[in-house]
C-alpha cells in the first residue's frame, strides 16, 4: 500500500504536464471531443510504456534509474505547425522517423559523457529547475490565460497547498513525510471542493474502457521538412534528458557511464517510435519527478515501475484517469513550486563541489544559468531566426545547456587548456611535497 501511494504521488506530479501536450495540440488541430479523448488517453498509456522501458536495466535498453518519461513541451509548436501545413498524419510519420534516428545514434550519444562533468550537469539541472518555476507560478495563479488568474481563491488555494506541504514536511516523519505532496494535493482539492471550485463533469462524461488503435488518425505520411524538424526536437529532448539522468545518478549515487547513457537514449528512441505508431508524442525525462524524489528521499526503481504501470492502466480506463483532472490548477501549482524548487536545490548541491575549483568554472555557471533564465523570460529574443533554429534558441533549458557545454570545452577541454591545468596541478603537487 505504501509503495502504491508513492507511485501514485509520482503519477500526480507528472500528470498535468503529460496531458497538457495532447490538449493543446488537439485543440489547435481542431479535433472533436472523441478524438481528443483518445489523444489524451493514449498519451497517458504511452507515457507509462516509455517509463517502464527506461526503468529497465537490461544489457541493451533502459538506463535503470527511477526516471519518469512524459511528453516534451518542446514539440508542441512544431507539431502544430506540421499539422497545419501537412496534416496530422505527417506529425506521426515525422515522430516515427525521429524515434528511429535516436535509436540508431544512441551509441554515439553515449560517447558524449565526457562533455558532461559536474560543472555542466550541475548547471543544466539548476537551469531545468529555474525554467520550471514560471510554470509553477502560472499554475498557482490559476493557469496562464485563465479568466480568474490571480484571483483571491486561486492564490489562497495555491499558497495554502504549499503551506500544508511545508508543515507536513516539517512536522511528520517516515511514510507521512514521504507522501507530503500527495496529502497536500488531496487537502487542497478538498478545500477547493468546499469552495465550489472543483468540476466533476470530466469524471461523469468519461467512459469506463478505451481500446487503443495503431494509426488511429490514419496511415502516417512522411515530409522531409517535418522529419528534420522533429529530429531536432528529439535532439533537444536528449539534452534535457541527459541533465535529468545525471541528476538522478547523483541522487541514487550511481556513476553513469557511456554505456548507461546509450541504453537510456535507446529506450527513449524506442518510446518515441512506439508513440508515433499509436499516435502519441515524443518523450523526455520529466524533471518534476526528480524534485519529488529529492523531497521524499524515496529513490527506488520499484516505485517508478508502479507509476508506469498505473499510467498504462489509466490509458485503458479514462473514467479513472479523469479523477486526477479534477485537481484545480492552483492547487497543483502550489505543489509544483515546492517540487521545482527542489530541482534547483539539487543543481546547487552538484555545483557546490566544483564552483570553487577555478574562476573558469564560475564563468561557465554564470553564463549558462544566465542564458537559460534569460531565454526563458524573453523567448522572443531570437524570433528573427528560422523556425528550425528557434526550436533550439527559444528553449531556456537547451540554450543554457548548450552554453554550459561550449564554455566547458573552451575553458577545460582544449589541448592548450588541458596542458595549463596539468602544469598547474604538477606545481601544486610539488609544493605539497615540499
């Protein structure tokens, strides 16, 4: 029972992020209610399948970390553009090819582990947390664009939920402390229901069983521009996932090797390919679950296996899945603020071991975090660039991550710099010997 509660807590942590992608894309493409219901249900089911593939620790596939996979928001705008120009079948043709591409080149990406020392991974994890904070704040206010955004009731529910979680975390121990987020979400939803702010119509309208169909929206079609665009999106997702992998490796005390990353990328590529077949989406590792893991201290893979299994079940039973949709956005936002803040704390912890090593490391951290936060706050900075490049430049996580990687190469990995560092190290050892 305890393991089920912990698994369900991880499900709730990622659920809103998972269903927003199909809702946004489906609405933009003009899908009817029946099609949209399928899109959301299959999305949840395939998130579960993708998570289970990644949690595996076989010789060929799966990174073997307690990682939760969900739809990447990076793909939303490109998918809407592709669907508007070529139709929805071109979206899924491009997704399938991008999944195969990731699967094929997974071994090469595994060789990039040396480009991710602690100064880079710590910066990436910190950027991930910082760029997610605005999402939490928007949700706390009621959701971006909501008619009652920032209303007294939304603010009270959001901060009330956050305060409840903090009190639970401070004054409870053991299992109760580990499910503080779950209890906080439940308490916030109950409070919202008493205020008349919970809509139960989604549960009443949902069916009890939903059968999945390969190529539900038709036979996939293949357009080169769409394929190239979705491959770029997949590469962006790999950069995001890499930061999450290293964060989880730090939490679970697992030293990630090249072969581990290759298995992780391979699982992600297979998940994307299957998503295309069943008309779901591209996937990336969800960092909000890293924050939840850091907060609860529970880092067992078995918990995430339960989460993935629950997602698969929910994909077949929309009536059950709809129950989680009644959680008000402001309540979810209050919980997200705590979870995303813990991601930032994890990144700072990783940087604490390297920031004092050299002034160069400080510059890498300063510029990468500054770029990540800056692009997040002002996403239109590179609006004049082609859409294919904006996939990279308009995403704060990717912009900051690329900055960290490039600066680390310049400061720490060029032949001349390696020689200077070796000379300095030799001098230090000589002084210590004297």
